[in-house]
C-alpha cells in the first residue's frame, strides 16, 4: 500500500515539474489518478469510496484525451487515460469482491470474473505501452526525463493496485 501512495506522489511531482510539457488534460489525469489511489488506500475498502473513485477515474480518462488530436502530447495523454481506465476497473473489481484490499499474493482470484479479467488485460497493455514508449527515441531534456519517471511511477502504482485487489 505504501508503494501505491509513493508512486502517486512521485507521479504528481514529476508531472507538475515538467510544466508546459504536459497539457492540462494530462495534469488533471495524473492528479485525479493520484488522489484516487491515495483515497482508495485510505478508505480501506469502503465500497462508496471505491465507486466514487472508479466513476471519477472514468470521467478523468475521457477528459484526459479531449481536444488533443494532432498534438505531440496525445500519446502520453492516451497512456494516462489507459491507466485511469485500469484503475477504475480495479476499483470496480474491489467492489465485486466485497471491497476488501487483499495482501499481495493472496488475491481474490481477480481473473475469475469479467471485470477482473479486463483489469488484467488492461495492466498487461499498460505495461507493454510503457515499455514500448521508452524504446522509441525521445527528445532529451529534463521534461522528457520527468515524464519517463512519471510514466513508470504510475504504471508501478497501477500494478500494485491490481495485485492488491
């Protein structure tokens, strides 16, 4: 659980530190994802908080890609939107399993239901996208490095959330 909170804080700090490199769509997405992650850990499985976090993450994913067609930041914003969708699926999967946060390694057979199966596929896609994005060449600079750290940090947080629910 500490890993989820730490990754959320690091992701927000990196995103805000990158300043103009990240459009408002990306900033709101990262802030909502971090707040939802911290809230879900703090709520300790309260179904109302999980439902509110899931719905907020869905709206954030939609807003996170609004008006970005043709801009160079569209790829990173779509990556964040995928992260928001996977986090929403994890929140909904937790509700279907009684709202319990399970210790890692003792999962409630997440892949045995449809929502959990979609979350598993989403995590696999998110990890593949994160790896593929780092393979292709990027403009070197402080902003680029901060965005790489933000991307990996949030991916690690989503993986921790998926493993815990």
